[in-house]
C-alpha cells in the first residue's frame, strides 16, 4: 500500500467501517490552533502515521461470540475502571507486558498495554515490529499480518514521514509516538475471547528545527479482539476510530527540544486493573 493510498484510507478505513471526521477550522475548536491550520497537510501526515494501523483490513476478524456475555444496555458501571489491587504483570525480554490474568480484568490490562505498543515509535522499526507482532498477536495471524505491516510501512512511507529505512529519525531529530490509555471497556467476554475498547490520547510527530511533522496530540479509541491462547491474552484483530476528544486547552506549546527531552527522560507505564 502506497503512502498516497494511506491518505485515502484515512478518510474511510478499509474493512473497518470507521470514517474519520475532521472538525472545521472555526470557533471554538479552531480558535487555539494558531499556525496549525496553515500546515494542515503536514498535520494530516502525522494523522496518517497515528491512525495507519486502522487502515489494514484484517481477515476473519473476531472470534465466536456465541458463548460471550455482553455488558448491560446501560453501559459499564462507574466502578468498572477502579483499581483491583492486583499486581501489574511482569514483562518479557522484549519489553512488552505479558502474563495477564485469565479474567475480565486481565483482558482489559492486556488491551491497554497492547494499545500502547501498537501505536509506539518502535512499531515503525522493521526489526522491532517483527518482534512485537510475534509477541502480541495470535500465532495463526502473525505471518499474514507481518507481511501486511511491512507493505504498509514501506521505505517510501517512512521517508515521507522523515524516517530512514530502519525507522529512525535523522540526526538531530526525535520521532515521538507515545500513547496513554484513559480507560477501558469490555463489550464482550468469555473464557476464550474478549472485545475491549481502549480510549486513548497521545503525542505524535518529529522534533527538530527542520521537522515538517511537529509533535501534536490526538484522541482515539482502539477496539481489540482478544483470544486466550498459549496461556495469555493475544490480539486477533483490532481497529481504531477518532475521539472522544475534549475542547483544546490554552496550554502553550513547548519547544522541539523540550519535547525531545521529555520523551527521553520520562518512561512509560505498565497498565493493570
């Protein structure tokens, strides 16, 4: 899939049924965008990077929900994201959390941690991406997905977003892709599979004086179809859509150097219920 195709996919994700909706640049949402409106095409490129994963059409999405149970029509209870008191899971050598509990809360923890890694800067690096795919996806999906990801994140695409063939930013620049889950919601659950929605925000872009992709923020919801396999929750398929997003605040944008320093000095979290 070419970069141009990805721009088209950003309007209607292939096979996902999700459509991106952009708010017009007027009050009140456009009031605090400043110079961003004049570089809309550049911000669109960032959006493509962030949401590119949603453009892949996954075959045989989901599992058999015949034995699953759904949340009530009124939605999850207010305590559904309260801390359970369980210890966070241990991480494997690859740095991706693993060993989630075989229960509803374990599925939520898995979905939150997997959302972080799927929209990380590491996922644009071919070698690291292969390791991640083999660690977080079910075995029977790995080969096909690895091929699709490699085709999507081609050398041409990486070049267009300022990265080399290995997914690294040029000297003096730092590529930023950091995702923070806000909350999770289980929509279906059984002992063998679960569907979990993860509401996220994040910062994405490239720092540096010559960067054409300034670091910006985004809000999105990722839906993950999980399967219990090999003693852990694994991803069978996933999709992504915009929002819910709040009205932008009055925060002053930090310099590129400050953003690069923050990414280097502040580590991420392992999420657990």
